[in-house]
C-alpha cells in the first residue's frame, strides 16, 4: 500500500442540520457544503474546504509525478497526433475533422464533392485559446451549405451559446441564445433553426424557432413542456429531412410531434399522446412514419403509420424475447436496424419489401454500430467496429455486392500486437441465480491462480450498456500484468430492455449485488483475490462504487469514484435541482412515496457510510457540474473521513473549472485517466 503524503487530510467540520420526512428524522451535518447561491459558488468556507482537498490531492500527485508522467506518455504514444476522421458526404460536400499535431482539439473541414480546396469550417484550437474549458457541442451546417449553427460551452455547465456562423468568412452573424442544449435543426430553406433551451434548473424545457436576421426576442416557441416537471424536450429531423421532430419525455415515457421542415411555424402534429411508461421514437420515409416502440413488448417493435393518421400503428417487426430492437433509421433503400441478440450487437439492413440482411462480423464478442450516415440515399452505409482486442475499424458496407470496405483502422503509433492479449466473455451466476455477462481482457500468460490483479469497471443505470470495445488506455494496465473486466450488470440494457428494468426503482439493489457477485465470481475463476481488485465507475457508476464500498469494503484494493451520484436521498428529495424530477422514473420519488424514501435511504451511499474500514479511495467532482452537483462527492468524502476506522488513503479532487465530463482537451483527459491508473497501481501494487 502506498504510504506517501505526509500532511494530515482536511477535515470538514460538522454543523447541525436535520429535516423530517415520512416520520423519519435525517441528520446531515455536512449540508453546509452546498453553497446556497448555487450555481454560483462563492461561500468562503466551502471554497476553502474544496481548496484544501485539492491541495491534499496535489501533494499525492507531486509524489507520484514520475509514474503519472510515464502513464501519460504511454497513453499519448498510442494516439495518432494528427488523427482524422474518414470524410463523409452530406449534400454537395465531404466533411471531416482532424487534429493537428500536438493540438488538444479538433479542426473541422470540408471540400466540394465536385472537387476543390479543403476549407476550415471551425477551428477548435483557435476558439479554445486562453480558456480553461472548451467544448464544441454541435456544428450543424445549413442545407445550402453557407451557414452553420455552432454550439459552444466554455465553463462545463452544459449551457451552450448558439451562434450562426458564415462559413465563407468565419464571422459570427448573430447569437441565438446563451442557454442552448442539444443540436439545431435547419429549415429546408436555410432561413432559420429550431433549437432547445434550458431553464434555470438546467432542464431542456422548450423548442423554439429562430428566423435568421430577426431579434432573439422575436423567436417563436414551438413547444414548451408545462405538464410534466421531469420531461425534457429535444429536436431532430427525419432522415429524409422532410420533417422536424420535437420529442418530450423522461427516462420512461415519451411523446413526439412533427412539423414540415419548410415552415416550422405551422401547427405541430402529435403522433400519439403520452402514456406512462410507453416510449416511442419516429422517423419518416416514403410517405410513412416509422415508429419504434415498447408498447406491446419490452424489447420494442417496429410499426408504420400514415402521417395523416399518425396514432394508428401497424406492426412491421413484432417484439421478441430474444431480439432487442434498439434503433431504426429509414433510408431510401433500407431500414437500418441496430439490435442486440443475447447481448451481442447486430446490424441489419431491411428492404421495404421485408428482405433482411445481417452485416457479418467474425469475432465472438465485439461492439458495432452504424455511424455517421447523414444522407438519405447513401451508396454505402458507414459503421464502426471494435472488440476488446481489435482496434476501432471504420467500414463502408456496400449492400449491392454484400461487401465490407475498410475505410480506416485505428493507428497506434507506439505499436500494438493483438496476439499479446486474450479476451473472454464469462457468465457469472448472481446470488439470485441470474447469469451476469462479464467481458475480460488480459495479457497472454496471465496466471489464473488467484494471484493476479484486476481492474473492474461498470456503470449499470439508465439502460446504458458498456460495450466490449477497444480502448488504448487500458493497455497500460494489461502491460503491467493486470486483467481488465467490464461487468455488464443489470441497470444497463446489455441483455435487453428488461435487463435495464431489473436494475431500477424497487430493483435497484440488483445492480450493486451483480457487481459484487461478478467480483466474487472472477475471484472464484482465479483471476484475482480479495484486495487485488481496483474498481472504477462514474456518475451513476459512482453511486455503484459508493454502494459496494459500504457493503463489501474488504473486496476492493482501491476505488476511484468519478463525479459520483452518492447523495441520492437528498438529491431526489429536492425538486429544485436540475435533474431531480426527470430522475424519479429511474430512482423513485421519495417526496410522495414512503416506500421509495425507505428504499433509497437503505442504499444511498452517503446515508449508509458506517464506522468500518474502507479501502483506499479517490473521489472526483466538478464545480460546474449540473448533473452531479459538486457537494455530493464533497459531502461523501467528508463523512467518510469522519467515519472510517482505517488508515487508508482517501482523496477528493474537485475540478474548479469543469463539469460532469472533467477537463476538456484530449491530452488533459489523458492526465485524469493517468491519475486513476496511478492511484490504483500504487494502492493495489504494480
């Protein structure tokens, strides 16, 4: 175990604070760490504590600078400095991005299909100059190719300034809003954009139309969500670009409207009124709506409807216990279907007469998805593929001759030999008899005698699967003799939508139990031993980290919890926070439901910190994070310090100029991954 850092860690004082809900008194002596002026954080006591924590972390960082530098250089050496995307056609132009050597950010280019010079349409390095944080959220070019709607966030707060840029001159012609989110949709005539805005609680609550050249205060509100506090509004367009689509919903329920892309000020057409726990999404082609919905089967069905009678749905592909329909896009010649069978990605092209063709892949476990096909009638379909041992590969699939054309294979400048590594997909039996998939990669010759070390990652929420995809960073662990595993636990949709449902609300603890059972299963398989496991998760995955260190602290050799959602009870009780109402379908509403209150209180990591020994822990957060507010990791770290009975290291690092995603820039992000790996390596032992 690492014994560096001589100074004593900060101790946040306890200040009496309590409240009562459902007849229960909840004590929260670190409540004061939430600045009452948030999102402005000016409280000097709060800032002093966060600064002290960062100073303590910096001491550790300085003492391990050599290892941090080594890890950073290894990871950087696997990234092509002048990396670029494969150009993709959209209208009269080919579009792509590229990194200049040494640059932190991308530069975006295009050139005419008919021939001509490359044109820089957005230079991120120049735009980011002098800023601590920079993120390009969207870059949407108008149909006539003259203008772009540009989304920029320079604080990490995920409130984007939307500006209209003249691509010929690079001049910003007007600012549409400073609180945009998502991406814009252009009208067919390139005379305006439809966009969404967030309110003071960072909820995307309305869709608006801005006609170019008119004052922002004359923008027309097309739809505003007023019925459901937790619903968020998003905009998009049909693949044939005939319709602008406006959707509203939360994590369980959705409702869709559409309007012609030529004039979005016309009345919206409602596809079908919202029904609790029914989800649907809509595309359009050949005079029909194509609707993916879970109304009849948990794994979704595909239906069609007449736009003139959009609520009358006729099944095209019925729901299936085995086949999980995830996404459907309607192109001129095919329905492009992304589905999952037994947890494995499948890409299907279906003609409108019903003939299906599966795009073939050879490996037993992999990740694949359609990627970047903006045109309605492409000659080939762009897709991305990788596995735990196979670098990312970009293909064009040509349906005319059933051919996969390699367009790009991820280059690893410092070298990579796939034959040095092995991968397995295991099924671990959980405590309730359910089989839990686990993807593992390890160096050849790895001894399964229980002596090895293992890095275990999971997320487990919102139906987000963690694919068995390639990642160059983890090679730094593999080449040090570690195994790396992804636990495909309930709460994600890895094995279908029911897999997600079985890890939320009253079944939430399945997620935590699955993770612990996977760890014990990997120990039983000889991959590692108690205390030989480093674990990592972020956001809802950080909640997972908090739950399993409370329940099984002796299993873990080191824990890294990134922007962890750990103050679950307090957050779900506060409907003034940005995401809380929209999160109730995921976690439950403890304000109105005592059973939900009792359940959340039983597992909320902050509320269940105990007087016990905890493993070494590194906790991160972002001061500007609107998703997991900074005080959640801060309060949790403070309570852990006051409660734990061990001498193991506990560190809190708060990014003072960033949000949920950490620092911006590709090299800065590598520094943070290096910190994660260095912490695990020094605490568990290289």
